[in-house]
């Protein structure tokens, strides 16, 4: 009899615990937004961090919670933005196509070095030793930290300077944040020209360590018909909102430091392995494809 009573007590205790757990599970249940999973399915899944979040899932959660804007995923472009907007019941804003550009042309044969670096193959580590081995304070370190963080294999080192493959670049911006010299910039995908220098030093100093550094002669500024180029921080900078890709600055620059897609490789530096026009045409064709509906 005592055994039966004990068994009955255990049964009642177990049932009571089960009932409490059931009530607690409902009371403390975390509400899951079903839109999150659908938003994740729209995203490329590269987890590149270009949206400002560490992964696609976290970005999707932020969008569903109203804490992030639609259109932050540059790899996904307009098509992904449209699909996400349809899920959220909003209108998608156009996503500007961007590409990374390394604003340095100081290859090993065109610029001088302070010492021979033999440390860890990492740009951040190298810059901790007197700013790196280049005499130029804004010279590319050339150890490929940007290449190591690129999820799309769109950047590599050529002749001691990082270069971008436009066919692969999605404009996520991860390389721009990884560069300790901050010389990788995101520029409009369709632009054809850029200034391959970021040095803040005066002309006399630049001439002492680099054969292609900007000397702020202002010839490009005076000859630009669109007022699209100015001297900022001791270096010529193109205003892409005004630039018409006429190429006047490229022809006038006495240092050959303003590059165009047509000039790739002329001065000892392979700027890119593909033409800007070819890659831009591919992006335009992609944007013109019918948008998918979720």
C-alpha cells in the first residue's frame, strides 16, 4: 500500500510539474516574427557585414523590428531590396551601385620604403611599426588584409598595391573598413576615373619618395569643364556627382596619377583586370532583370 501511495504521489507531482512548465512556456514564450525567415531567404547569405550587421540573419531581424532600413545590402542590390520591401509592405528605394577603389598607385618600383618588413603578413600589424614600411604615410601596405576579409574574392595585391576586380566587387565596403590606411574608397560603379593617390604631404616631400604622387599642381582643377575635381587635404579629389567621365583630367595630369579604365597597366600598375564599361554593362543588365516576388 505504501508503495502504491508513493507511486501515486510521484505521478501527481510529475503532472503538476508538467502543467507548470506548460503554463510557463506560454507565459515566457518569445514571439518570433515570421517575416524574419522570409527576409533571410531574400539575402545573398554572404554574411559580409556590408549592411553594418555581422550577418544576414541579424540584418533581417533588424529590418523586421524596424531598426534598419531596407536597401543596406549592396551585394543583393535592387532585386533584394524589392523583395524585402514586398515582405515588409513598403516601397523599395533604389540601391546605388558602388565599387571599391584603392586610391594608391605606389607600387614597389614607383615608391620608396623606409625598411624591410619581415613581420606578420597583416597590414594592421605592419602599420604599428612606424606606420608601415612605405615612406608615404598613405601608401598601400600591400600585405593583403583587405583581400583576406573580402567574401567575394574581388581584391588582391599586384606589385605591392591592392587592386579590385570589378566583376566580383559588390560594393559591400568591408575592405574599406579593414584598410588601416583608409585608402580604399567606395565610388559610383559607373564612374571611369579616379585619383590614384591619398598622400597628405606637400609636393616636395611627395617627389622625394613617390614617382606618381599628386603634387597639387591644380592643372586638373583648372581644366575640368564640370568643376568636378578639387584639391582637398593636399590631394586632388573627384566629385562624382559632377563628373561626366569626359577624361580631360586624365589627359592634363602631368604626374599621370588620374587613372581611367583605358589606362590600365600603362605605368607599371595593373589597375584592374576588367574594363569598367564591361563590368558596368553587366550590372546594368542585372538590374534590368524582372524582379522576383517573395
